[in-house]
């Protein structure tokens, strides 16, 4: 039981302390809220040691693309990853510079063309400009919400060129029935957003089915955008 979450050594964790700690998992607030609700069985806003371990296990499930549910607790998953390396318990999920970016060069050029067609301001697109593009994919709204949360890496409510490429990559994966992950795999973090500190072996690997699929070469057009920027040149 880490002093990071139980500074008074009471054997219990308050919601406020746990929230700060769990946010380092990189999961969205929506997912973390669900994890908390499942772990805090009596709804008192406090976790005992056992409940806290349940929360950690659910974090690991979410980070590995499994459902956040009590039935996932029995499945084998690697330990949860957190972006704070000050404790030996915690491993950094940040991608190191030598992990190749999952977005291929030829795809990036197509995504950049769409990005430029949406009239970015100071190299950024607001949510209002990105939303129609996402909705044109006809994917479920909850999936699109997760795509947005994962791609807005610096949480500024805007997407830069690299973040937009991540959003497009996730949309095309979803269109090809690839599950959208609960947290951004290391290989998808744009090189411009990567932290220099990383722990070897702590990186979540993108499923090989995504990287080996050649179908991304000829991308299906996303709705109206096909007219502006033919994606299958």
C-alpha cells in the first residue's frame, strides 16, 4: 500500500487521494469513474486495501483493452502502468524515442491533407472542427468520445497535426473492427509528445494485427472529406 495514496498510513484511501493517483494511469475520467464505482463496493468514497487492489487490477484490465467489469478480474493481465517513476511500484507507460510511431508516413500525409482542409488556427483544430469529421465515420458516439479523449494528449481541447493523425488512425482502426484501446498504446504516442523518461519493458505494445494490416494503405474515405481530399490516391 503505497505512501503515495495512504500518506497517513490508515490502511484506507480517500476518493480524492485515489483520484490523483489513478489519473496517472492515463485512462479517461469516464473509465476511472467506472473503476471507482466497481471498487468502492459500499459507496462510502473510501477504499480499503482489498478494494484498492481491485481498482488497480481494473486499471490494468482497461489498459490492456479488456472490459472494465468484475468478471475481468480473473483474467491474466500485466501489472497496471502509471506515469510516475518515483516509486518502484510504478512503471512509466510513456513511449521511449526508439518505439516507431504506429502512424505510417503515407497515412500521415493523408491525415495532414485533411487537417489542412479544416482550416486550423495556429496549427490547432478546435473540437467543433474535428467533431463533424469524427461523426462522418458513422461510428458509435461513445467510441468517438474515446477517440477524442485519447487523441487530445495534452488535454487542451484542441488537436494539433500529430494528435489529429492519432484520431484518424483510431477511427480507421475502429472502421476495420479493431477495438479502440482504453488508454493510448505507447506506439501511438506521437514522437513530439513522448517523454524522455521511460522504463524498458513497461510499454504496452500495439496489437500486431494493427501494425501488420496492410489495409490501411487504401483508407476508406471518411464521409464528406473524400470530396475534399481523395484518400485513395
